[in-house]
C-alpha cells in the first residue's frame, strides 16, 4: 500500500502500460482503415482507451476529487489573455526547437502535419479537428496535467511539471519530437498551476494542435526558401520573447488576485527552487527508468 501512494513508483508503471497499448495498436494496425473517416474515428477511440480509462482507474485508486485535485473546473474569461500568450510561446518555442533539431539531424520538419492535412481533405476538416486536435487535447490533458500532475503535486511545483512533461513526451513514441514535447508539456503544466483549471490547458492544447495541423506546414515551407530559415528564426524569436514577457505579467497579476481573495484555496504546491535530491529520486526510480527504456525501444522499432 505504501508503494501505491508513491507517484514515483506507480505513475511510470501506468505510463509504461500506455506505451505497450500504443505499441500493440500499431502492430495490429488498429488505426488503419479503408477510409479517412474510419481512421479518424479509430484515433479518437484509441485516445480514450490509452489515456482516459487508465487514468480514471488511477484517480479512483488514489481517491482523487476531479474538481479539487484534478482541477477539472472552468477558468475565468480574464485568463484568455494568458492562454493566447502561452499559445504563442508554445508555437514559436517548439518551432524554433524543431528548426534546431532539423539542422542537426538534416531532416525536414512538418511531415506529420502534412499527413494530417491529407487525411483531413478526405475525411472532412471538422472531423479532423475533433479527432486530431480536440480529442487528443482533452484525453492527454486529463491524463498528464490532470491526474498525474495532481499526484506529483506533493513534490515541489517545478518537479511535478518536469516529471509529468517527460512522461507526456514519452507517450508520443517519437524520439525526434521528445524535446519539443517536453517543452510544450512544461508550458501546459505551468498554465494549470497558474489558472488552477485543467480546462484552460485543454483549450490551449487544442488550439496548439489546430495550429500544428493547419498552420505549421506552411511555415515549414517558408524556411525552405532562400534566407527563409534566418527570417523565420529572427521573427519567431522576437514573438517568443514578447509572449513570454506578457505571460509572466499575466501570471503575476493572477497570483496577486489570489492573494487578495480570502476565499481562494491556498493549495498551491511548493514553488521554491527544485529540490535536486528529490527530483533525482523520482527520475532514477526503477519504474521511471523502465518506462524510459520502453519508450526508447518502442520509438526505435515503430
């Protein structure tokens, strides 16, 4: 029972189970179908099976309250400014990271997005948005920024955000996108910490997915033009800095608002600098190491 109450032991086991389910689905070709519509529908079903069902069991096992612990509750409309600023942070930051990784590896980015555009043209854009953008946002946020982040909040805030972001990146089974996914996971986790609303991160994640599918492929084409990469890097770096500064200002205003509200729950986890010893115990736990090994092997084989 003591091990069950330790997220550093149990959470990586659940994520490892997710990896195995995804590997089996890929081997069996569960998402392969004759029509684009069938592919998209099967993608939604797989998302629910992989992320939602295990995490409902996990939350019940830990006796979590969905509104208080998982923070599955609405956010104030005044938080929309922060959400759109963080959308800019995620888009520009992840794109700049991908440009750097593409330069190092010599590969061309945007291939997955182009594939989604092709499927969307056959299966309908609305279904594509729901299946590829909205459903993954809801399911993945519920799992990682909802249940797992709630479980890891007993550690310091930075530790909880970092660990759940690494696990989030692992379930994508893509070594090339691991670092950008960790970055996006950190932004999404920070949004939940600030707004205390999982729905806020679901909205941000869905908006990000929509931009990745429908906007990023065209941005990659610009980088292929003469001097295109240099122009894109400088432009996005400027936007990134502006969005980060605006986000920090909005977050400061939100925390000031919390401080003035006598009825606000004082349940923010420890936000002091990360405890290195504590973080090492989490990252070097046997189950976490096994999870990372399975992720690496699965990414190389699939």
